[in-house]
């Protein structure tokens, strides 16, 4: 998996049903994606060694959490790392988001994650609406996410638009 700044092509999963998965959260609780049906879900794929991921995650978290009252939930999916590595990293940075564990990159594979950060927006109906691979600038990314999440919160769709 590479680390990328930005790529503007439509991801092959856009418009399809989000692959369901069951795994553990960093806090030890179980996580199952399909139990979040009816909410707008943001999955942010990242790793501690990925500089752009570490830059993007606070923006993704801030935007999603600002819309929590509207039914937006955000989960950071850590790709390929062990719990201890992640916990050590989180002590250094101020990120307050539930961490989904993907130590064998099976979830990343299911979501065809070839580069990180990859931020996926899933509509209330469980379909993948938007896949962001990298970002062009944090302010632009914040604005894009805000606008896209507003559409999804209102029950709209984005598929087919960029």
C-alpha cells in the first residue's frame, strides 16, 4: 500500500454495497459495519507511518464529529499494524476517534485500498457514495467532506458526482 497525496478517479466500489465486516476496535469491543445501517458512516483507512494519513485524520474526525447529531459516525481503520504500535502512536497525537483494527489488511483488501489515506463515505442505505484517495489540500478536503456529508445526512446521493 502506497501513501498518496491525491488521485481523482472514480473508485471501482463507488455506488456498490459496502462490504460488511466484523472485527475488534482498539478498545477491545466488537465492531460490525452492517449494524450502523441508517447512519452515514465515514471509514478512514490509515497507518501510523503514513504522513498524509496523520494530517488528514484530524480533519476527517472534526468534520464527521461536527455532524454526529445528524447521524454521522466516523471510524479510523488502521491497516496492517498491531494494537501496541497504534496505542503508542495515539499517546503522541490527540486523536479521539474509535480505531478499527485490520492487522492482516483484510478489510483494506475488501475495500480495494491501494493507497492511504483512503476515506470512504457510506450512505444510510449502506452504499459507498464517495471514496477519497489522498487529498489535495486540508482546507479543500475539509470543505469537500463537509459538503458531501451534508448531502448524505439529508438522504441524498453523491454517486456519479465528484
